[in-house]
């Protein structure tokens, strides 16, 4: 390790981690825990407990990973978890602030260097704490900055695109519908030509307003007063046709509220960043499920690298507004039972039955005839 290398590089392999345990090195406490197979507990490297035999030890990057493997914290580890969690939260919050302040997207190495740890450890820590990769957070933060720039007085669309960190207009226009819920020029013109449905609900963070145009979600806002949120939407899109009180759309708001209140997402990051980025990861995973097969919500959570976010995965499936193309109907309960579906459980069951039959027929046709 070089003199100026981040300290976690000293613990990148099991041999070096075991050496830290033998030395009861407190510096290592922020980078891994060790678990003892014979006792079923895990400890911090600096623990004063009697040292176990090396063959009975395995290492985990985080306490949550050790718990997921079936270990329980030792008495001291349990007391230390709160302090370590606070340290991780502070570090990730610092990284989020750096990302938000960037005029142009920073590389993973740059952000990791700014917070004083290696890129490898930073990526794992950030994702474990937020449920998002640094890149996903950066992309969603850039989208939010774009919306703010387009709302500015006298700001052209081109200026807003580059001010938000897009290095080419062509790349932006490929993503504009998803980012804004409408064309950039319509967004800049106060929602001109847009029909926007909206509804207001309540969650643990207060009032929440969700608005959707013909092209997608165009606003998710939080506040104390629902009336103020509605007036802000009217001010933001003065030329749009706003429609409220739609019972079907209120179901979407209920899904968003459920997502906000899901406990597995770590930091209380801004909703439009956390929600949008996480949902996109879930929806991408759904598109990779082959027709004629099903997976559980737990399996989807594991596939996106957030095994504890099962409830949030279910909420993201419920918020999916594109039936069949994003096949949330292929996600079922762990025991195989068919659960809720935005368009009705019977439709979900029918879709699965049709896909299963089509898959069976395709396999039968592909099977060579017996001579």
C-alpha cells in the first residue's frame, strides 16, 4: 500500500483482515466485520473478545451482510452498530452533497477520493446505504437539476441541458420523456400542450403530490400543506390542463406513499431521486424475466443488489404503469401464489396462464420427433 492510499486498501483481502483482527485494529472497524462459525456471532475487528481460530472465521463487508448470512451481533458489536451506522450515513450524505454540487458528472474515483476511501469500497457502501449506485443517484440528481433549470426565467432549453450536466443535446433528447414527462420545450413553456393528472396524499413525510402527463411522471413534491402543493403545480405548469380527483390515479399515489414509507432504503434521500432511480432498477430487472416464467419479489430484490428491499420492490411493481411491456405480472409471492396486480389479479392470472401455455407449445414444437 502506498503512503497516501486510502486506509481501506489495507483490508482488501482476508489475510490482511485477519491481521487486523489479531491486532484489534480500530481503524478496520469501518470496513468489515468478522463472524465466528462456532458461536454464530459477529464482531468488530477491534473487539476485546477472545480470538477465535482462523478456520472458524469468515469476513463480511457490512454488519447487515453478516446478519443476512445468519449471524447475530456480539454484545459489543450491537452497541457499536449505531455509531458505525452514523458514520456511514455521514459519509454517504457527504457524497450526495458532492454529487448535487457538481456542474458536470464526477467519476466514481473522484467522489471516492473526496470522501477519503477507495472507489471499490465507496461503491459498495453507497449502494448498501441508499439502495442506489452512485451513478444512478447522479443521473437522477441531474434530472432534478434539469427541471429546476427549465423552470428558470429566461433560460433556454439548450442552456438548461448543458447547465444540468448533459454533455450533448442528442443524449438528452434520448431521455427527455423519461426525465420530464413531456418534451423539454413544453416543460419550459409551462406545460403547454400537456394534459396532467394529479392527486395528493399523506405519508410519513407530510403531504405528497404526484402528477403525470401523457408521457410520464412530471412532478413528485412534498410539503406540509396540500393546497400549497397544488398551487405550486399550477404555477409550474400554468398552460397545462390539470385534472385532479381521479380514483385510478390515486392508486398510483398510494403506491408512491407506500414506497416512501418502505423502511429498507437507508438514507432519507429526496423522493424524486430515490424513487425514480430505484424503480428504474426494478423495472429493468422485470424486463429480463423470460415469458412463461415467474420470480418472487425476494428474487427481484436480490437481482438488483438490494436483498432487504422486498417491500420497496413490490411498491415499484405496483407503480408500473406499462402493462405487459414491463412484465410485473411475472412477479409472484415466495410460495408461488399470485398477489395484487394494478390491472386486477384475474388479468394477472390469465396472462401467466397464456404465457405458460405458449411456452409449453413452443417447447413441444422444438422437440425433435421420435423416429
